[in-house]
C-alpha cells in the first residue's frame, strides 16, 4: 500500500545539508517566528551549523532569558535528543512583530539574511490577521531596506495564496490575486503582503518561498505539532468528504520545508524570486491513496466505500463523529476522549473541503532546478504521524489550528 521512507536516507540528507551549510561563508541570520511550527523547524535545521551561534531571533517575552528559553523549547520539538540546543540571551531580540519598537535594535544593522516566518496562521477569522501578516511585515521590510549588509530577505508565504481557479498545476507566477479570490483571510493576507513587498520595496533582495500544506515531520511524525493532520484523520474515519477520491493533496513534512527554506536563503545565487516548497507532480497524494493508507494503519478489514457528500452534510458528519467518540469513551475504547466543538469541526471540514476541491498541485520545478531535493510522499511517513498522536484527544489536536 505504501512504503516506509528509510530514516537513514533522510539522516544522510540532513548530514549532506549540514555539510553544505558549513561550506558557506559567515552569515548573521535574523529569524521571526522561531517559536512557531515552520519557523521552529527552520531554527532546528540550522542547529549544528556555523551559522547558528550568530543567529538572532525575534521573540515575544518579558526578558531575553525568557525568550531564549522559548526558542530552546521550540527547537527541542524537532529533535530526538534529550539535550536542548544552547541559545544565548545575546541572540534574542525581545519584541512583538506588531510593535515597531522591536526593530530599533542596533544588532539588526549587521544582519546578512532575514527569514520572515512569523504570521498568524490560524483558521479562525481573527481580527489581527491583517495587522500582523501585512502591516507588520511591511514595517519589517522597511527596517531592512536600508541595511547595507543584507544579502537576502526571505518571506515565508503560502502556496494557497495563489487564490482559486488557477488550474490543476499551479506555477510560481509573481502576481498573486487579492480581490475576491481566496477561501480564507489567512491566504488573502499572505498574497497581499507578498505583492506589497514587491511594490513598496523594489530594491529589497526579496525571495518568496511558498510552502504547500505542511503536515508532520518525516521521522518524528506529529510530535512537533498535529497541525492539519487531524483533519485528514477525521476524514478517513468518516470515509466521507466533499472532494472526489481522485483529488490531489500537495503535502510536505515540516523538516523538508525548513531545509528548502534555509537552502534558498543561503544559496549564493538564485534564478528566481519566488519558489514553491511542495510535493509537486512527483509526490502529491490522491485522496483515495490517503484513505487506503489510513485504513491499513487502523488494521481494518473491509470498510464501507468512500462516498462523496455535499457541503451541507458536513454538520451531520461532525455530530455523528462526536456521538461515536462519546460512545467509544463510555465503552472504554477511547481513553483520551474529550468533548469537542462540533461547530468548529464542521467549519474546518468545510474550509478543507473547499481547498481540496481546488485539486491543486504546486509545481516544484524551480526548487528542483536549483539542485535541491524533491519532497517525500506523505504516504512515506503517515504511519509516524498516526502513531505520534494516538494519546492526544481530537480536541487537543484541533487546538493546533484554532489558536
């Protein structure tokens, strides 16, 4: 049904990555979002390289000591080592992305590379999404537009910022739509920010990286975060959804995403100013393959055939799942059950359903053209994701996407 991707192969790739990073000249990298999912993985990818000790991290904290502790804890999620990496207080720029005073720090004048990964990625329709994802991003770019030592400003965008009706294979066209072309405020804000960065700061050495759906870690599963995975798990359990089984899902693990971001940040020269970080045509997964893999993990025998349903049926599906889990808990079959918000679940299923019906695969030829590695298939590490969240209630998993 699916093959396990050998951890030894990925460890070799990590070692090769570390060797390439060590061969590069001196850098001072400034990272925002290091306490988040992708940003934390980016920081973790640089641990052990000559660049790490000189890195600076923007962190919300009461003090540099607290900020260093937050970064250490974030990086530790992406390691199997019991010893957390050393992050010194001198590496911390205390501040909030939404606070212009955070960018007054004189140390930023010596930065050579910026990786801007901080953003509100919540599925909830938060009022501060535009203030953080757009306005604060532009203030950050303005701060670095006058830094003479800056060699690259990497903006971590989103592949889904391409909007709707783009065709089955989405290429990295520079101009992203912002008017009435998005399924969620998050993707609209990412498109707006990237477009305005190009328009307002034409001399900024900008490179936009646009990850597709980031789920799990290629050998830690969902230990760092259950983000997005729980939705797929729910769909597999119900064996019902709004998209056809032939629809593709473009999924990458967070460690792969982080390594590509770092490589594109530090590579001496690049051919383009926008790149997808995606599974692409080579490694994207069909919904039918995904459901078959989940059934194999559950050790199920013959199951009811997948049925495509209307969006109006999603609330009843969410309610039936809640009733099923409550009955399993009562029977002692679901020890980690907690009552969850069925309306919130329905909202998530509706949103993911609309994204899945787009049937997008994001072209990764630019990344491959730079000589970088292709992504693994999600099916290669789906078992690790499933195993790593078995002691988490669905309510706890949902919190990863609705913070």
